[in-house]
């Protein structure tokens, strides 16, 4: 029975007692003061709460909220975050969708822990250093090792891979190059020093690599440059993997991504961990993923492709093998 239902039941019983002449009006009030708290104690005062600051896309916000609520169940309420909840309201972390949403929550000077979704590593590093609050994330951009293994699975004979990077970012790819060596892939980073050097650098990279691994670097891969990159690549009979499935329609051959229901399920796991321990887990990639493929591009390159499910399973097998090999 709901609190309202219990209260109504108690009120009806009290009115019957009063009509029987057993209690005056002040006595009725006294009885209600006694029994109503007991009725409320029989119900939880408030459910666990998680707050959500959405993106500028209301349709996406609604869909994510529905998926998150399904995963959390009725015991946890997903509430829209507002500045009033900066310090007030039931305890609970804040989930933000995108960089703008994260900025708005931080501008509210909240002290709640934040699960920042749909942001990149540079954004997280910058805000975590300056905000002074606990911020975690679930990475949405696919890990580069997985992307590279997709290229290797599609081209089993591939032994070399090329990457483009700005001079200041070259060092961040060194761990990836070391990992790829364990898979028999020689990878090399080619430096793009400016807009004028993009295509000449790309041509050198394509002379080396069997395929190009595109990285989530907006300065290199963006709506203004992607057409020129793809035309140059396919004229050299090379393929492009990544940087995300959003580029598939533009002409990229393949990329992995995390389906939104899986992403929401992972977010729910973080919320439950907060409810259990009071802390959000460390940033991580979701374990599940899928692959999107541009089959029209594959036909243009005369490239036979396995089924998507087969590519996913082969990549997972490679990743499991690598994990088993590094165990003591």
C-alpha cells in the first residue's frame, strides 16, 4: 500500500471513531499525530537517487534516461539535475552527457561525485585537475587497440599500420605501438605539422601502412578534412578504420562502437557501485562493443568482408589472448 493509501485508510478509521462519539476533534488530531509517523516508517522515506544533466539533444536524453532507469530498477530514481540540487536533495552522483553538460554541472559548484559521459580524455584531464571533485567516466570513443585489430581482422595479411598525429601528441601513441608489436603489427606515427602538410603527410603514411588507423583527433579528422583524407586513401587502394562509427557514412570502412543500451547498462553499474561504496569506479571502457561497416566502400575496394559478428568474435578472441598472455 502506498503512503497516500495508508494515510487515507487511517483517516477513515479515525473518522469512524469520532462519529461513534469516542473522540473529540482534538483527540482525533492527537491520534493522527501518533499513527501517521508509524505509517510513514513502514515505507522508505526516499528512494536512491541519481541526477542527470542532459545534452542539447532532448530525444537522446530521453532515450538514455529510459535505458538507465530500466537498468537501475524502481529502487533508484533518475532525476533531472538543477542548481537547487547542488547541495540540497537526497545524496547521489550526477551523470552528465557531453562536455557542455559537464561544464554546466561544474559551474553550479556541486560537490557531488560526477560520472561524465561522452567526453574525451583531454576534457576529463582538464576538468579533473581544476574542479577538485571526484569525476569518473566511461569512455565512449573506441580504444585504439581494438580499432587496429579490426583492421587486422579485415586484412589478415596486413603487417603495417599508419597513424597521423600532431607533433605534441606523438608520444601518447607509443604504448599502442608497443602493444601492436605483440600482434605482429608494425605501426608508425606520421606527424602533421599544419593544414598544408596533411595530404603530403598522409601520402607518406599510406606508402608505409597497409591501412590507416584514424584517431579521435578533431584537428586532423573533422568534417572539413575527412573527404580529402578518404579520397587520397582510396586512390591508393588503402582503407581507413575509425575514428568512430559517426564517420562511416562519410566513407570510412569500419569502426567499433558501444550500443547505447550497453553504455547505459555500464553507467548503471557505476551507480550501483557508488550506492555500495560511496565512490564511483575508475574510468574504463565498456566490455561490450559492436562494429559498423560501410559495405559500399568495401565493394569499391574489391575487398571481401566477413560478417560483422565474425569480426567481433575474432577481435574479442585476440584481446582475450593478449590478456591471458600477460597474466603471471
